C-alpha cells in the first residue's frame, strides 16, 4: 500500500491536507503543547489508512480527476483543491470547537457573579484566557469527550464518511447552506451555555437580591462583605450537586453536535457533482 500511496502522491496529499487541518483545529490536538511533528505524523497515519478507500474513478474524489495532472505535476488548480480540502477539515474541527466553547462560555456566565471574574488563567486547551469555572467545565467536557469515545467516532466514522461524500466543490456550491449552518451552530452555542449556567445564575441572583434587601433593612450590618463567601460557597455546592446532570447534558450536547456534522456531510454529499 505504501507503493500505491507514493505512485498516487497527489491524492494522498489531498487526504493528508484534510486530516492535518482537522487535527490543527480540534480541541486538545490544537494545543501548542502538542508538538507539530506529532500532529503532522498523526495526519500522515490517518491519511495512510484512509487512502485505500479513496478513488479518482468513483466517489467524491472523482470530480478531482480533471484537475490532477497525470504526471503528478503541481498546478494552480491542484493548489486550490488543497485549500478546499483544508477548508473541509477546518469546518469539521470548528464545529467541535463550538461544542467545547459552549461549556467554557457557561462558566464565564456565572464566574462574574461568584466573584471569580478576575481569576483568569491561560487555558491550554482553548488557548485563551479563561475564568477558572470556564476551564473547569472545559476539562470536564474533554473528559467526557474522551471517555465516551467521541474522538474515535470522529476519526473512524465521521472523517471516513466525509472522504466518501464531500469534496471541495460541494463547499463552493453550498455557500448559502454553510453560512446558515455556521450561524445555527453559534446559536446552539449560546443556548447550551445558557442552559448549563441558568440554575447557578438564578440562584446567585436571588442571593444578591436577598443580601441587598437585608443591607437596606439593616445598614449597620456589613452584609456585603459576607456576600462573596456566601456566593462562592453556594455556587460550589450547586456545581457539586449538579455534576451528574451536567454530565448527562454534556453527553447530549456531543451527540447533537455529531448529529450536526452528520447532517452537514449528508447535505454536502448531495451537492457533489
């Protein structure tokens, strides 16, 4: 199979380009702590195992046969094909990033009410400054993502099916659908983040209102100084109680996210010429 990959290097490079773009945008793999050589090697291994299922005579890659030189020379058309393959991998990885961003955003919603908005640390997974609670939910989501083998399903099924059904031309011919799809994904991000944070946000809001009323009723009592410990203890207590519910909701979010990826592949697969 190695000789076949070398003799069909342009096709192998197209597959490797999509795999590399997906790895560079996936959570955990996109972190700077992962060496670049490891990312390139993983993309090469993935393309090596996917390559036997790709053919220029049938399937989604059949539309590339007119743009790949029989001699294997690089042309401007081939460069655009590489860019299109990279775009498919980036879009797939961004959808997974949106799912994780919902969990991180949920932590940011109530971190300010807890008094932890100033305690931001560098999150190596999302590579941004993130409040402690956002990072906590991000790590929890990563644990669920790995434990439920969503990563294996993404590589073994999602990526393989995308090679069978989607090519760069399907992206170009479905720009309207892709714009609507990405906007709906962002809408789901804020909806899921609000659902996760709403129980804690509402509880902390009621505590703030109660402390404010008591401070007005008894000004001699410095209740505001006691408000921050009460808010933090209440928030941590609610999080510890709601962890099983959060776990199930995170699993449902990943299932819905992979359903969106499947819907995108099926929709773009119908647009393959």
